[in-house]
C-alpha cells in the first residue's frame, strides 16, 4: 500500500515536501500535534485498508487532494506502491520557520497567514455610507463601473444619521464578487441582471431620508436597491444602520451577511450568521451561509460539520444543494459541484423570488464558481432546466 505525501506551497513556492508512512491515523495542519504544520486547516488522514480517507474523500493509490488556504496550497497524495524515499524529505524556507516561531507565540496560524496574504486590494474607504475619493479607479473600472448607479452611491452622507465607525481591521478574506463574462465566454452577468426587479420607490426613499434620516423603511428600500445594483458597500452601510436599530431582526442580519459576502468580508459574514443561529439554531440560511463562509476561509472541518446539520434540518431544500455545490467547488470537486447545482436549479421553484434571484447572483458572480462558469457542463445543465432562458455564449 502507498504512503502519504504532503506538499505545502506558500505563494506558489514549495516550503515542505514530505512522504510519511501511514498505518492508522495522522494529523496535518494547524493542530499542535500535527506531523506536518501549515496554517488554515486541521486535517485528519485515516488509513482504511488500501485507501486513505481525507475530508470525506477516499484516495486510492495515485489520487491526490488539493487544499487552497489563502496564500497556502497543500497537496495531499496517496502515493503509488513502491515510492518510499530513504528518509523524510523537507525543505524549509528560513522565513517560513521564522513565521512558525511567531505563530507559536501569537497562537493563531490563520491570522498570520492572512496578514501575509495582503490587505484587501478592493477595500473602499467610507464615511457615512459614501465611497471615499481614494477608491482605486482601475479596480472600479474592472467590474463595478458597468453596474454603478450614482443615485445610490451619492448623497447618503447628507441624509443619514451617524453610524458606528467601520472597524479598523476591515480586511477582506476573499475576492469581491464581480462579473467575469469576458473570461467565461458566457453572458452570465446579463442573464442575472435580467432577473433583477426595478424598484420605483428608490427615488422616493431618498427624498424621505432627506426629510427624516431615521426613516427605517426608506433605509430598507435603499439598502435593497444598492444590493441589487451590486453596490455592496452602500448596501452594507444601510443594512448596518438597520441592524443597529433592530438587532433582533434575523432577516436584516442575513441580508447584511450576504452583502458582506459579496465584498469578501467573510469573517464579518460568519459573525452575523452566528448571531442568527444563537436565536434560531436550525435556520437554513444561516447554517448554509456560515458553512460556505468558513470553507472560503479554509476551515473546512467546521464547514463540513455545519453541512451535516443543514442536511439534517433541510435535506431537500435547494439552498442545501447550493451550499454543497459551493463547498465542493471551493475544494475543486467540479463533478460534485455540478451535480448539486443541477439539483438546486431543478428545485428553484421552492424558493421565494428573493432567493431565486440570490441563486442566479451566486451562479453569475460567486468567485467559487469562476471555473465552472467556463465549463460547458454547467451551461448545459441550466439549458436543460431553463431552455432559451438559460445564459448564452458571448461569442
């Protein structure tokens, strides 16, 4: 039987490459007992006869599993029989060893890894809900200019009451959700935007806010309109104000969490879902949202546990299949992701109009599905369920 090969790369550079004999069980990752250390995940590998079990996957000899953990990429391979090197092979970067020492003192791998990863390249400075003049124009031109509605982004400071300042550690844990039709060759963005409803109450809501900056109903209208226009920073500002006024409104917290997700602020998103689950432990929106947020941050063991809870609470819900699809895509399991998306789209009639639009938004914009948006199998799946209403090629 083959051995366990673990290769760790930091920003694409190999920092450890080790082959270990495995008889029963071993642990790799950020647990103190791990035989191979890397940040972002605690992974248990189990020998089951001729196979190795890793994160719910059964690896036959020659099979490998790729884990993407921010700047760290890990390849776990069940080596072919006969590949037994004379000694452990490890090559450490001195800087990496220094970071290990630092992390031991600080007590958390993931925070240090995110500090390396870099500050959010698309972070926007804000004051009272309005993007600051320091927004990088190239980033905005790349994906946001095509959907920007100045009426939503401007004027908020004149009408809005004071809001608690943005936390100083306003960093993204993932990329912003932007259209990528130029890379996929399919008009996913146009397909999604066709389903976005036009709200004729937006102008009136702004007028009401000018007269009464504490008009909660007007804030709701503007927040939803901004979110539907992909202006997530403006949506977050208004939803944060609403949640501060009514911290017990779980629907508002879920909507704020979704807006934070679209900005790549997955730590904040996760915190909001946890607040919902404190009062409603089986809330499917919060269970699914938290599972995906944790998976995006490399905490796959916790994500899988939440998926189990979600499948027990809502086994046939389209949102459950969408959660499975996103986590499978994050792990590079494309076949499993497409199968789950097939089930979710087939059952979309069970969803409210808002959640059907959210499903389209995920399919069109979510970075976890970027590779699948290029895949003809996904387009064929939607065509089978939607016919001519499915996304069409751009060329």
